[in-house]
C-alpha cells in the first residue's frame, strides 16, 4: 500500500513536466467538405449588402428582418432612417439577389 502511494505521488509530481504531444487533434483542413450556410444566413447577408449599398450610415442588426423564405424566393423588411422597405429576393445560382423593393 505504501509503495503504491509513493509511486502515485511520484507520477503526479512529474506530471507538469510531461509534454502533451500525443493528443490527436482534428485536421483544420478537414475532409474538404464545404458546408453551405443556412438560407436565412444567406438572405441576411444579401440584405446587408443591399442595405449598405443604399445607405452611408452604419446598420444595426434590428434593422433587417427576414419574414419569409419559400422555394428560392424570400421576403424581408429593411428599416433604414425611419423608412420601412419590403425587399423581395430570389435565389439565382449560388446566391440571393434583390429583385424588387416596395
């Protein structure tokens, strides 16, 4: 019993000096798979780009609300400088594009 306790204490005393080199970490590059962003995120990014092109003032997150996304079409409400604008988007190729505003 005494020998086991001494051996354990000796191991614990040396533990801070051990280099941690054998821990397998996942590859940063991964398997080459590209994960597509959620449609809500893609639409929001398209709306941010649209709103920035129309306004010099910085945008706040609460100014853009995605109200509906259906089969390649989306509707959102963008509020800038007290003005509310309804924006219609369509999924063209790999990105969302603004097709009309009200």
